[in-house]
C-alpha cells in the first residue's frame, strides 16, 4: 500500500514534501510495476552516455597530456628512439589552478556573502529613534496633559515593514522613524543588515562544516584540466554530533544539515539537449559501490531495505567503461564485487510515477510531469521520492573554465594547448635523437679486407684482424650533422604559442626569460597585472555558474529546513570571487586614501564611515563584527568619551618661546655655555649682544678681549 494522502494547502508545490516509495508487499512483484520507471532511467542514461562520447575523448587527451602519457594510437618509427614527453600541459594546468584558488581563497571567508538590497522589501532597511524626543510620558510629567504622538511619528507601516524585529525596539516604539537618524543623539537600527549578517554567518559555518573549501578546490582542478567542474548540493543529511551526559553516557545529537560535495566529471551524465544546468531536465550520477557501501544506504531516509537486499542477491553488475582503463595505472581488476547505482534527478511522467506506486498529492495529479529523485541498481528501485526542495531544483552545478556556448561542457587549459603540446613533443624528440646521432661516430666497414667471422661491435680496445688491403681502408668513421639547436628553437616557438593559447605566460609560473620592461620591478608588476586579466573570465564563470547559484540554494535550504524568524528580509546573495582579484592590500590603500580625501568636515555628512570601516577591516582579513561597534554601541561610546573629556583637567599653557629671563636656552639646556652651535640670526649693530665694531655699550668701540685672548680679527 502507498502512503496515505496528506492534506496540503492549495498553493503547495511538488517540492514542498518528499513522498517516498511504499515498502510493503512482495518486492519482486512490486518491481514489476516499477519497470516503466526503471526503463525510463536507463534510456535517459544511454542517451546521455552516447552524447558525451566526443567529450570523453577530449578529456582523455587532456588527461594523457597532463600525465605525460602517449596514447596507444601513437606509433613510433624505427628511427625514432626517443620517447620523451615534455609535460608543459601539467605546468600550465597547475599554474591556472593556483591562480584560481588564490583568487577564491584570498580572504579568510568562503567567497559567498549575503547583503540586504538597496531598497529592501518585507523588512525595513533602517529605523531610528531620538532619545531626546518628546514622548507622551515626558509631556504628561511636565505639563500634566495627556499627549498623543503625531501620526508622523507613530507610523503604522513601520510595524509592517519591521516585522519580527519590532520586538527589539518595543520600548521606543512611539519614537520610531523610518531611515537613519538625523541627529548625533539618534540611534539607528538596521534589521535588514542584521538579517543578512546572521544568514551569512550561518552559511559560512555550514560551508566550513561540510568541507566545502576542499571540494571547491577539487572542482577548480577538474575545471582547469577538463574544462568543467561539477558540484553537488546542498542536500539534507542527518549528521551525528558526539555528546556525553553527566554520567558519561553517549547521547549523540542528530541534526539535519546541508551536505555539499565534489562530483567527478566522469560520473556525471547531464541532459544531452541542455547547454547548461538551467536548461537541463535531468541529470544522472553514476556510483560504483561495494557491498558494504550499498548496505549503508539502508540507514539513509526513504531507501528500501528489501530492494537493496534483492539487488545484492542478483550479484555485482558493474561494467568498466573504456576510459576507466586509461585513467587507472594498474591493470588489476578491482570491480569483481562492485555495483553500478544510478542516481536520477529530474522529471518523470506523472503516469509512470503512479505506476511506481508513489502517492501523488492531489494538487500535482493534473500535471503531466513531477520532479523526482530515483536510485536504481540491478533493475531495482532503491529510492523514489518527489523532489523535496522548495522551489524544485536539481542539486547539481556545473561550472566551465572557458564557456562553450554550443555545448554543456566547457573548454579547459589542456585542450587549448593540445596542438602545441604535440609540436613540443615532436621537436624535443627530434632534438634528442639528433643529439644522440651526432654525438657518436658512424662507421663504414669494408669486410673484404677483414678476416671473416669477426665480431663487428666497436668498443674501446677493439682489435680487428685484417687480411688484405692497405692499412686504414677497412674501417672508416664519420659523423652526422648536429641540428638539435634548430629543433630546440622550434620547441621554444611552440612553447610561446602555448602561452598565447592558454593565456598563461611562462613568466607567471617562473619559467622563461623576460626581456624589455620585464627586467625592472615595475615592469614585471605591470606584466603580472596584465596576465591576471586572463583569469578574470574564469573567475567570473565560477561566480556565475557555481558560487552565486550555490549561495541561493543554500539560502533557500536554510529558509526551508533551518528557518529562523530573524532571517526575514529582502536579502541578496553575492558571489565574491572576482572581488578578490583586487588584492586586499590595494583595497586597504584605496580605502585609506578615500578617508583622507574626505577628512574635510564639510564632506563628512555625505560619507558612510561605518561602511568604510567595515570594508577596511574585511580587506585586512579581520572580523568586522568583533572589532567594530554597531551604531547603537558607537553612539554610547561617543557619549562616554565626551563625558570623560569634559571631566579631564585643563592642561597648562606652554611657556612663551625663549622662556623666562635666565632660563636655559633650548640649545644649552644646562646653562653652562656648553650647548651646540646652531645657525641663527646675528644681532644688528647697537642691539644687545652685538659684539662687532661700532656697536655695544662702549660707545662704538670694540669690546675688550679677555686677558690672554686676542681680539677678534687680530693677526697673531
């Protein structure tokens, strides 16, 4: 029997509830009726599998060039002795990967943020109140008259817009005004910003807990190598948190948390008619499970134990693909006890879903299709539920390195330099073979002059027996021309072409000589900045196809499964990958310069210094919430500082320049005449202190010199 129908509101969607497959009766007989759904899944799998054959060949070529492995289709002639493979592809892929990772993780946080919109709905952007404003209590206390606040102060729309945040300002409700405070004493409360900060903190905690940064790095690697990276999630998972009570008993806590993981491109089969995930009607993930892993599925919600056991009884059904042999270095057959499990997310005809004995809510029965999640193994349906997400979505994201507008899969670094890698290998093999040939002598032997039956190998100390002819005529030596320099020159040209094809110059990863302006520090900085421009398009793709959709999906997941009333607000997900392209140091310098430029008091009313301070703290990888006060705390702090300054005693004024009479001069602090000689202005004739001719207190006569000292200017 199927699950009992649950009453649902009229506006429910197919993703509001996950309806599992029933699990009663004879499993084998039930699977007979599910054969239509199983056949549908397998047909979609074959379609997708056939459609991506050409892409698989591209990926194999990329993988071989990365590993430095020649394909079995490459045949060498007898004259080609060298089998050298110069792995420049690996160098370029790792350089691109390092740049992408450096950009994404330049800051201390995962590159996803939540911000309130400029003109938010459903919650006020900002409300304020003035503590000094007149209230009804103050008026009645002073005048004895009952005072009713004006309509301009008590705003009914504030309660509606502020929503549940109204409780925080209940004591000052009659003083609330929309917008920021207009006086220094006013206090501003920003509920939309508060909701954004709380949601962002929750999302970052969830991303760190599920090891999202590690999975993102794996995606970035496959994106650079194969051209496409695949991310799965978020999807609900019951996680066990270890807990022990006071008596030492283990009492774990189970909580529904979002799970996110990297999916190998080799196991991902999308809708062959789609060019991106937004157009995809379905996706299939191929799993290779052993017996233990297959049995572990019983612990997950809505998996049918009887069907899993029946699939195990039928035996392993895993068939290796041709590309698996090329990817694995060993030839050991490790698939003897493996099972192929197909995980399907997408549409299913309502009729087929009903044949599979899944109860369709009455609001969805008139629809031609429903969104489902189906797991199939050995012809058995292990799990079949309606899509549990609100709104319905396929929990996979595919991000291209270089966008191909006519294909689902993108283009990677390795594919962009396939031809140049082939050229570099050819030129290097020719150079090695020629160097080996020209570095050794070639011998010509006239066997008629030698005793028959001799060993013709040549080595130091070898003796040949001659039977006739003149000496030196039996064996002649010569050498081949050395053309390795020409081959190496062509190799360097091919490498330059690889730089241009990939947009990753050799000097960015420490290879190749730099001439011209690159010889100076400023010139090299300009070259590195220009090279960084090439990665911007890649990071933008990561923002648009991975980070932004992931942020929106995680936001909706929390609103559905971890709802908190303080999350209410018109919030916007921000992908911050491209923001990291501007180094934090540069951002900090620009912010500081802007603060200096706007230090003029006349410009202060037009500048949001609280925002600038937060951005400055963020650019320095500091937690702005821990080191900066909110507007309310800042107002209190400012008031306290003003009160403390008012209580401080006045400092005495500094003495006039020169000090009181008889005080030591700054040049002679001791007053003993041992000060330093410093430049100054000589006194004018007749002024006090003038000792020159025609001045002083002796009627214009020179001052008498001390005994034993000649007068100034006297000839000794």
